[in-house]
C-alpha cells in the first residue's frame, strides 16, 4: 500500500492561518488607500499649479492683448470709414442722366489731393533749403582756411630757417639710408660667400657618401664568398668534416669582414645624418643664432661632423 510522504517542517493550524491572511489583507487595503490618497493629492496639486500658471500667464499677457485689440479696433474703424466713403462714391457714379454732377463731395476730395501734392512739394523745397543753408554755413570757414594757406605760402621763402632745417634733415636721412644699404649689401655678400663655402664642403660630403656606398658593396661580395665556402665545407663526408686551419681562417675572415661592414654602415649612417642636417641648414641658413655665432670663414657644424666621419673612415682603412 502506497504511503504519502509528509514535508518536514513546522505546520500551522487553520486558526493561525486566518488571522495571518486577515492581517495581510488589511495591510494591503491600507497601502492601497494611502496610494490612492497620494495620487489624488498629486492630481489636485498639478491642477492647482496649472491653473495658477495659466492665470499668471493671462494676467501678464492681458496688456498685450488689450493693446492688440485697441490697435485692431482703430484699424477696423479707419477701414470701415474708408470703405463707406469708397462705397458711397461708387454708388454716386451710378447716377443716371442729369443727376451725374460734380457736387461738393467730389470738389472736397479733389481739393484734398491738390493740397497733399502742395504739401509734399513744400517739404521737398524745405529739404533743399536746409542743404543750401548747411553749405553756406561751411563756405565761409572753407574760405578762411584757404586764405590762411595762401598767406602762409606767400610768406614762405627759400631763405627761411625751417627750409634749411628740412634740407639738413633730408640729407641726414639719405646718408643713414645709404649706410644701412651698404651694411645690408655687405651682410648679403658675407652670407653668399658662406653659402658658397658650405656648398663646396657639401660636394665633399657627397663624394664621401658615394665612396662609402661603393666600399660597402665591395665588401659584401667577399663576405658572401666566405659564407658560401663555410656552407660548402659543412657538406664534407666522414672524418673530413672537421675544424682545421682553413675553417678557423674562414671564421676569422668572416668576423673581420662583418666588423668592417658594420663599421662602414655606422659611418655611412653618420654621414647620411650629417648630410641631411646640412641640407636643412642650406634651406634655412641665415637664422639669427647662426649668423651671430659664426664668422664668414668658419664652416658650419654639419660640415665639421662630415669631416669627422670621413676621418673615422680613413682610420678604418688604415686598420685594414
């Protein structure tokens, strides 16, 4: 017979379960009531705030609306008056026979138009008179200034002290400009001579670079030959595959060639860097610092470095 397995733990009675459910139901009801009251208060506050904002906006914009309404009223009244007059004149034009006459209304309208034309013409004449008055006001002042200038020119002679002082000042200014021009020409000549000397030194750098490259290429062939010999000697069979005097001589020659090539590459790199610096110096040769620190006959620093690299190359050749 099958038996039901009971879940272990504390079990409560129905009398305990009912109060617990009642407590949870009351708590939920109380919280729903509080939530409803909170929502109602928020809705009331929002409505009051909206009403206050609208009232304030209406109170602030009320003068603007009143002004706009007053202006619209005035324009409407003027338009109505004009439209009534136009309508009356239009209807008067529809009179038949002897009734179509020029009476007092049309005479007044024509007189108004003529008066308006006369007023416009009077304003134009008034503006022209004001311009003429301004010109007449400035004319005596201009005449007085012109008279003063003519009197000063009439009283000026070639023997006055001011004219002599002006000639002396002009002579001094011309002399100062001549001295400054001669100094600038001398400075330019010195710079050109310095550039010529540095260009001649640059030719030496180019020859040094080409010689270094030729020597480096010439040393690569013997190094490849030594490597080929060493590689071929590793293929010797049996007891002939040994380290003899020829093997040691090839190893020493390989090390010597690699050291020479490394020294040549280093010197070539130094000379190349010096040449690059020299080219930048050639394109911008006359900076204030270089012109003030070097003399016309002294070569620049890149040329000195190039000569140093050439001397190192000569030392390497002597060691060989």
